[in-house]
C-alpha cells in the first residue's frame, strides 16, 4: 500500500517515510522557525525537557492549551516565529499534539518530515521518491482524537501525489480536501481552530491557512537522546 | 459533545447511545435478517461460539475473508438473507469487523443499535431522542483500520441529525457524504468493496448501497453470556 494515512494519531505500521501534520499549529510553526532562519528545531518529549535546553542557548517554544507555558521564550505561533530573526539559532519545541505525533512516527521509520499547508507542495515533493517503499501521512489530531484540520491537510498533500494505491483513509482525506478547496473555510470549524479563537489567537488561523507558501521541509536529521532533531530541507 | 464519530474502530468513550456501522456487510446483513422475519440476531464473540448455537436451532451466519466459513449455514450476504423466510427463527452471526465493533460499542453504553445505508433514516430517528445524553457513531472499519465505506455511512446518518455540537470526526463524515451523494459511487473504491469483488461477491455492492430502504433498526436487547442479542425496532 504505497500511500497510507493515519487520521487518528497512533503509531503507524512500519513505513518507508512519514509526514507528520499538526497544522494548528506545531508543524506550521516548525516551518516558520526555519523560514526565520533557525538552524535546527528540536522536538522535546515534554515541557521540562524543553526548558532543560535553555541553558544550552536554545530558544524554548511551545504551548499548553494554546498558550506559552511559564518560562518558555515563545509560544507556538507561526506568526510570532516569522517575525523573528533566528539566524543560526536552535529552537526546542514542546506542544500538546504535534511533537507527540512526531515521536509516534519516528518509531515507525527514521525518515520523518513535518507537513503543513505552508509547505504542502514541498512536502509532497519530498514524499514522491519514497512512494516505492510506502509512505504514511500522520495526522496529529487533538488530544488523541481525529482532527478535521489535520485530516484536511493530509488530503491536500496526498492530492498532489501521483495516482497510486491509496488506502481508504487517503481516499477520504483527498475527498475532504477536494470538497472544500478553500483551506481557511475548511479548517475553521475544527476543534483546534475554535480552541485557538477561545484563547484569543484567532489571527493565527488565516496565517496557518496559507497554502504552498514555503519551500522548506523540516526533516528528521537525528535523535539526541529523547529529542528529535529536525533540519530544513 | 452531543454527536461524536469514531472513524477508526476503538472502544468509544462512555456515551448515551451508540450506532455501529459495518455497511459492507455485517450491519446491513443484520437488517436483512430482520427484514426476512428473524426474531433475534445474536452477535457471537467468534466462530466457535456461533457454531455452538446450531444445536439450539439457530441459523449460523458469518464470514471469513468474505466467504461462508466451514459448517456455517449462511454467509454474510444481505442479498442471500433477504431471499429467505426466517419467520420466528433466530440467527447467530460472527464476522471479521462488524460483530467485533458492536462489542466495543457495548462496553461504552447499553444502548447499541446497528446502522447501514438501508436503515439510515430509521437509525437517525432512533438516535435523535438520545442526543441530549450524547451519541456516538462507530465505524467498524476493516481489520482495525479506517474504512471509507463506513465513514461515509456515518456521515449519511449524521447529516440527518439536527444541527448540534458535532465533533471534528462527525463534521468530516458529513463532508464525505455531501461530497458524493451517490452511495454506490462513494463506497465502491473502498477496500471492503474491492475485497468483496475479489471473492466474486460484487453483486452485494449495489445491494448494500440502497439508501433508506428499511425501517428496521436492530437494537441491543440484552446480553446472553458472551453474546449480544439484537431485536428489531
């Protein structure tokens, strides 16, 4: 089965490569950190492990219920990230859904990349040469449950792949995307979008909904202990 | 959250009522058994437990990889079921996905019903008075994975419910349904439909795709040991 989607976050079956999507907002924000010049983005297993890297000069970014946690330098906002000059800086992130989903993916394959609407076309291009071994698109979802926003983005990416064997979840994701080609309208009703608005971060929503705006694909370079280290590609 | 969908088979959170859908074919076939006059349909935990009821006068129905297992009286075909006169008979079923999904649902609520395209409207009507306590629509899927066919039927049912709080999975299921109002075209690309065709049962597909053709809702009446006993409503 060359293209599989995991619409509900869980450890995928062994796969040739995995694209992890938490469009609202961790994987969009990771792309934004690289757009802002960051050299590496580390995904931490939790908030304490993220804070532990502060002493080593990392910028510490993340969220709890959408907001910047105590002691963190930055939240999980792609708008905020894009406004910074992070040339040569390293960033460590810890979030509720996205960084956890990346850890699930990394158990199934060493080839992991981060996808979003911003880098949709670039992410599809990264997946394409790996189709022969099978690729998995993994939705981070929301607190272990299905997220409409991430499923939509899986479909947006998958719709660009050459027409191969697609599993049922991929067919469904593509139908979701094609049924509503306007990304903002498509993801606005999601629980993740409504949760953003509930904490006053509704301006991030049009920001994450920009499609094909970045050529950057964050790819897993290596593990450092419990951390996943992403570099731009 | 009054309406939730489980698009991937798993035990739902506690809920006021659950509708289980394995449209290709167990829950469609259960409706067909009642249409043919059956008094009760028992879901067995496995094939041996189904066969064990033969001595008590039950008709034993089910499938392994789509086909009638050794020693069973009937397969898992709604067309075959509908052609019988089962007045006053009891049927016991054991299948790969649907009967298992019903067991998951029965752990989350004693109020369980079986849904399909055939009884879509009747099933929605059964759910409606239970919305206040929260209802869950559960897709049986295929061997633990997402099934396009069942997700579509969840959307077909949910589209009839009054507009309440819908979780992301329900919103997605409704979009899937609305994107392709023709049920046969919608479910034909699913892995379950293709598996039917692969064992020569492709004629069952237009049969299961008949929408709103039956007023029968199989509802869980009681447990008998390891068996779930459904009666028509």
